[in-house]
C-alpha cells in the first residue's frame, strides 16, 4: 500500500558483515559509552536528607486552613468527601457552642476529620470542591510509616497551626 | 615434614581463604556500586558510611530467610549442590602464586600453597568441576526451568572449555611448563605473556566469562526465559552460596588471567623495588600489584556485565564452536610456526 505520510521505512535483514560478526568493535563502542557515564554526575537525590525542588502546583499533604482570626474554616459540609474519587475522606460534623466562637468560623464544624493517606491519590479534587477554601494540598510528601492505622491522619495532623503559634 | 611447614601452609591457606571470601563479599557491593555509577545512580549508601556494611547486611538477611526445600526435590543432592559450587570455586586459589618467596625472620616462605607442576591442568580440572554444582543443583530442584538452565550451563561450559584449553596450549608452547609459578617467573618485569599472546588472551578472557557464567554469557540464570535459572528453587543461604560461588569464581579467574597473561606479581622496575624494600616487603608489594591487576579484571567483569546484553543461545554456540575454536587453533599454528622459525634460524 502506498504510504501517505512518506515516513514508512522498509527494513531489510542483512547478514552480519565480518566486522559485525567479530562483535569486538561494537563491544568497544558500548564499553566506551558506559565508562563515560562513570564520570557523569549521578541523577539520584538522597531523599530523606535532600529534597527535590517541587513545582509551585505540587500537591502534597493536606492542611485544613484557618481564617485571618485563627478560626477553623471547615464547616463539615462533606463536599470534599463527596468529590473524593478514592473515598479517602470521612468526617463527623458537630454544632458550635457559644463559648467556642473563637475556634470555628461557622455554626457547624468538623468534630473529627480523617484522611486515609493510603487511599488518597492526591488529585486535588477536594481542594477544588471546598466552598470555604478550607483544604489545600500544600504540604510536603506524606512520610512513610510501618502500620496502616498510622496512615489515617486526623485533625491533629491536618489542621494548620494556630496563628499565635505561627508567629 | 616438619611442624613449621604445616603451620606455615595452614596460615597461608587460612589467609587466602579469608581474603577470597572477603573479596567475594565486597564484590557484591562493588558490583552494585559499579552498576549504579555506570547508570548515573548512587548504589547502596545506607548501611554504614558509603554503604560499606551492605554485604554484612545482605549476609545477615540471607541467613535469616526462611529455607525451603521442595518436597519433590532430591533432598540430598539439593543440599550438596550449593556446597559443591562453593567448594569448587574456593579450591582454585590453591595453586596461584600470590607473590615471590618472602623472607620472614631468616626463613624463606613461598607465597603459594602448592607449587604443583601441573598447575594449569589443576585449574582446568577445578573449573570444569565447578559446573557440577550448577548441574546437580539444577537437576535436584526437579523444576523444568532449573533443569533447562543446568543443561545450558553444562553445554556452555563444555563448549567454552575447549576453546579455553586451546588458547592455553599456544601459551604453553611458549612457556614449556605447566607450573604457574614458573610461568609467572618467566614474565619478569615487562615480559608479560599478553604482549606475545594477545589473541590467546582475548580467547581466554571470553571463555572465562563463559566459564564463570557472567554476562554476556549468563544464560544459565537468564531471568527472562528461566526465572532464576538453576537457583530458582533455592532460598536462604543456599541461594547465597550460589551467588557467592559466582563471585569467588570471578575472583579466581581474574587471578588466573593476571597470572597467566599479565605477569602475576611482576611489574616493571621490580628489581629496583626489590633492592629498595628488602626481601620481606618487596614480595608483599608484588602481591599488592597482583591484587591491583585482579581488581582491575573484576572491575572489567562488572563493566562488561553492565554494558553488553546477553547472547542468544544459538549465538553463544556459534561464537564458541565456529568463532573461538578455529581462532584458537589458528593461534596455536601461528605460535608454533613462529617458535619453530625463531629456534631454527
């Protein structure tokens, strides 16, 4: 069939020439290439000690944000959990008491908020779904651990540090 | 035979045995490091500074692993296999001259366990025994892949042993002796055999790659076709023995190559060094030179492994029977003719 793209290349199998049959020239060439790599700088990043530079839109560990007065933004609406394709997020909502006004921004808040980091695929849909700008995937890489239960991160690990502690 | 002689030999054997085991151990580390650096990586660097304790960690891991002996295997031979492989690898070091005789406290101590007058033949015998470890292990596993691999190893070793033997014959025409000690002493200073026998050395080197089952001739453990090859069914330290035997084989064949073709413990300017260092330290310096040569060859083995892809089985056989054997025979004829001309005219 006529080639439309004109990119088709017909290869024919030729018997090896004498030089090719000796293997040695090709071997010497290959050995030269590998030895030149011995003197090249290695591409490895020694991870726990050195961290690679991430792009600005890198999605790492989640953090639950506070507003400018240090109140938690999350209202436990559940949209993040609903949008999560991996079903990694669960929460229990609670009603804010009058004396807790300085802690939570709205009348409803998340009493528990858990993300299973083994399920999470770091797609960032929770961050897009959130109407309160309460969750962002702006943290570092989630560290390794030994037990499955330790990968379920609660509010103790997720909520941003209070304002005065930040300073 | 006096007790001094026995003690002297015992110490020498213990030292050589220890050194070859340590070198085999650190060859595993060196292999991973060389592989890493040739591929722009770092290699193991977590256990100790620069990962220097990695072989120990690997050894401990090997000992701790669960040991599985398949119920359908031939139990006794299954256990004998790895031991035989390691034993055959280790006894090759006995005839290699590690240095010229050393003077310790007025006593001349030869740095060679046994200067037998058929040293070259002994090495050949031991090397061809080495394939029994692989064959017995592969057969006793009662596994198709292991058996195939054992057959491959056997046929590969037999085919390449012929070319290896023929390449040595050309060398023996020159040296007129089978004793490794005398072969080394003939290469005093710069008169290394490789300068007179470059083709013979090339054939010998290619064959020793095949004999040690190293890449590009590592068909017996070709993982794409045979899973793990002859050690598919092996686990724990039995597997470790097989892997270890490969590295000791590599060490021994590097030593043989250095001894036969690269002058062993000879180096240019050795007479001057002998007067400078005295009869105790000069032989040790020679030994260090020999080890430098051996390390270079071990590095070369690794360098080749991480460069050249594995041969196909028919290519391997073509190269062995149609390439190396005729070349080796031609080498014998050329050597013989040249020697005849030099002696008669």
